[in-house]
């Protein structure tokens, strides 16, 4: 299975063939480029990925003409990928010039500054002007600006670190935030280019899909670190923050942490797939999101983690089957402790409540977005409450941890009738 299969796309993201199919387009873009744009396009790998991403987001390589949407999205993709993959190229120049340039970036990104001093500021101003001329600008301006500010904030923070901390780069947390902002910016720009009007009627759905997309990309990166045998302190921090419980209380070993990450990724991935179905089918946003996530995980070499998380959910077990699996885990040591019995009772009560909510939602035959949100919140509440039960004595035992991990792995399967 490939990521494109998960999202029901006709083709995977493969930069080389896409780039090769549009060489005349690449030539035109290179001829137009000046200043920072020309410097970035001189890096062949960056040029290949930028053209390929632009074409993929606009329909998988069907566009060949250098029109306004293609030109604008290419400029955005070039900046986002440069920040993600070749950030050093943005820090070339005298410190005085860069100080002025980076200080002015937020105002330029918001379209509030007429005074542009340096190469990056000039690039951002021109890029924003190109996107502002596209058909979906009125609907997408606010979300585009927010994503651009998030992306540039990461660059500014790294510049300060490099100048004040002896060329020290940002850590993995900031890098993850930068990649997430880049993904949001790609999604919003492509939708503006395609004239998407989803935010007029489904703004909450668009925001949720965007949050899920960035979260999934970050989780896939964390999971991939483990699969490659690499240390990743951010992963424990992510799980700890998710449940507002200190890492020393949860005390997950490497294998348990890998399982927790995969279960969380699986839950978010299946929520994203379901959430995109509530977006208007006559608008491009749903497919743009699926293409953007596919391209990102392929580019970051984290696609395998996404496929594994997707395949972890097979069918929708009944309430009895879920509880049977939980009891088997609890009794694997030939006895069930009092603490485990409390967790089992809590899980069973929540499954009953989930079924009641699902029955109510399905009376109209088709779930609407609000009902989907309620079911999603209920799934998350189940685990929150199980952790609360386990922490009643201010600690989580080995036996409780076994059940909590199993519950995490079963939650993504709660999609239909129990």
C-alpha cells in the first residue's frame, strides 16, 4: 500500500517524473527569477521539489502553462521548501542587512509595510502580491497570512539563535513547527490558487482538517525516528503534553512509546480521512489537503509510518470484542488487579456512552460534521478519563500501563456501531 492509496488519490508524489514533464515550465520560471528566487533555484534539488510540488497540488501534473496560479504557488513552495530543506540560503549577507530584513518580516507578511529593506523581505512582499491577485484571495487571506507568519516566525527565531548563540540551529520542536507551518501555507495557497470557497460555509471543518494534517506529519516524523532506531526526545514530550502528565509519571519505555505514537497517529489519520468527507465535494480543499500531506510525508521519507498506522485499524469491533481484548491484556499475568478492574469498568462505561451517542447521531442515517466532532471528542475523552482513573493514586503501574496502551490502540477502531 502507498500513501496515495490511503487518500484515494490517482498517483503518488514522485518529484523526478513531475519535474521532467514540465521542463519548459522550469525554464520559464528560472528565466523570471531574480535576487533570492534566482539564488534558491540554483539549487537543483530544491528546484526539482518546488516544481513537482506546485504541479502536484494543482492537480498532479496536469498544468503545464505558466499562469498566475502556477507562478504564485511556485513562489510560495520555493520559500517553504527552502526554509524546510535549505535554510542556510536565507542567512547569506551582512548582519546589518539581515537584522533589518528579519525585523520587518511580520509587517511585510501582513501586507502592512511599504518599506522593504532586504532580499527575504522583498521576496515575501512580491510573493504576497502574487497570491493576492488570485481568485480565492478574499476567502483565504486570513488563513494564508496566519500560516505565513508562523513559518517566518520560525526563521526569525533561528536567525536570532544563530547570531546570539554561536551559530546554534533550532531544535526538533521548532523544526517540527516550521514544517507544520509550511504545510499549512502550501494548503492555503493552493486553495487560493484554485478559487476554493470552502471557508465561506465550512470554516470550522477547514480549520480542523488543517490542524489534523500538521499533527499527522509531525507524528509520522516522530514515529519514523523510532523505526530507524534513532533517539527522539520530542516523542515523549508529545505524548506527555497530549495527556498533561509528566513523562516520569507515564514512564514509557522505547517499545511502549512507539506503540503510543503509532496509536495516536492512527487515530488522527483516520479522523483526517473522515473529516475531509465533510468538506464540500464541489470544492478542491479536500483533495488539496490529501495531496499536500502525501507530498510532505513522501518528501520527508516518513510515508511508511503513515501506511503502518493506517493498516493498524482493521474493521470496527463490537463493544464485546473491544472489552474481550482489554480483559485478555489485563489477565495476561493470570490475575487482574483492583486497579485494572477500575480501568475495565471505566472503559466499558465509556463504550456504552459512545454507542448511545452514535445511535443518536445515526438516527438521521447520515452523520453531519457536528456529530462527527462529538464522536471524535468522545473518543479522546475515553482515554483522558482512563488516565484520570489510573492516576487516582498519583502513579501509573505496569499493569495499568498495559491496559492504557491497549486502549490507545483500540480507540481508532471506534468508528461504527458497537
